[in-house]
C-alpha cells in the first residue's frame, strides 16, 4: 500500500457520464492485483472532504516521449458521474493534483479450478473485471457478459476483446446486444459450460440473481462489492456487510474494504440481498 500525492495524466469522457482517468503512480504495477481499489482525493479541493474509493481498471506504462523521458507508470480508474465527488473529478485535467492511497483490499482468487471463466459485469461493475481478464486470459478461456440499462452503460468492450475475451452484451432497452437482463445470458452459458468459475460485479440485485443462478448450477462464484467508505483500511467500519450466518441474536459482519471487496459467494448473507441498495452503483459519490 502506498500513500502519495501525484498528478492526473489524462481524464476524458468515454460514454455519456462515464470517464476514464490515468494517474501517475510510480511503483504501483508491482502491488496492484485484480479486484484491488484505490482511495482518491483532489488535493486542491475540500469537496469532497474524504477520499472516495475507485476500483482499479488497469495499471501500466505510457510509452516514452520524443524527448527521451522514461516511460510513466500509471494507475487507471473508470468512473461514472453520480454525485458531487465524481462531478468534481470529471472536471479535472492533465496536471491537476490528487492524493492516492492504495492499492487496497482483497482481490480475486485466480487459482480457482476449472479452465472456463465467466465474468459478469453491470455498468461500472465491469471496472474490476478488466485487470482480472488480463490475468485470466494467459491460461484460460474467458467470456465476459456485459449488461446495462442502455447502450451508454456498456463500456470498454474493445478493451476486453483485444485481450481475446469472448464478449456478450445485453441491454434492458435493447439498444445494444440482445434485449433483457445479463443474468439470462449467464443462465444459458452455465447450461452450456457447467464447470465454469464465475466472477461478478454490479448492482446488488444483479449480484443476488447471479448468486442464485450459480447456486442452481453448482458453479463457484466470487463477487466484488463496493460500499460507502471513509477510510478504506477497516478502521471506521462504515462499509460492513452481513456475513453468512448473520442473525440479530448473533450478528456477523464483514468489512468490505479490508476483508473484501472480493468475497466468495458463500461468505455473504444473501437473505434479502436483492432488496438492498447496490454496492457498485449505490455508492453515490
């Protein structure tokens, strides 16, 4: 984990309301793993006061420039403007200063048995799945199921396909791909590839449906959650979720930022989960 002040390299809109930001981050490539996140704060602004969590979309190096400067190492986030914090971020430019804490959290387990891997992402839930896909495609067949309300919510298709990922798209209004929910596509794929391992991130109702489908097909499932976070290191307990076996008499909570954000499905309490606010899209920052 690193805590450093740095600058933005690029920040541009890739779809209405969706932005992609590269941040100068020396040394982060050796630390970041699929499913990790960073806490980000704008240095020259008191709004928002606290840092905000963002899943790591990618890490890498920019090519050296014509003046022979060494390549710049970066961490990349992809975010949707949903509130005051992300509104401030969307107005930043190359050279603006930010504070970064990370990488943080527990990422995906890449060693799950089974060569068929299925990634399921809804909206910005695709963000932590890209770095995961990059790692998994080294030795596995990977399929990415991408869902959203409309075509504007389907992001980074080209990036996944460049990795050799087989992509499937569905939108609720039918404006891109097939019409309907991405969980219907998952149902079909698990019937065809019953020994697949599933990795998912998205709104909580979607994750709840994915969990039920995977349980019906006896498929291993890992889910990435996001919640409102104040610290990102497990100190404030503001991002706890109910763990398996939770009851009012014997409560069992898990800290999303420290014990997650990636969990095995069996670690969580799914009772009424689909009725709770979504974590990935419910963090209105």
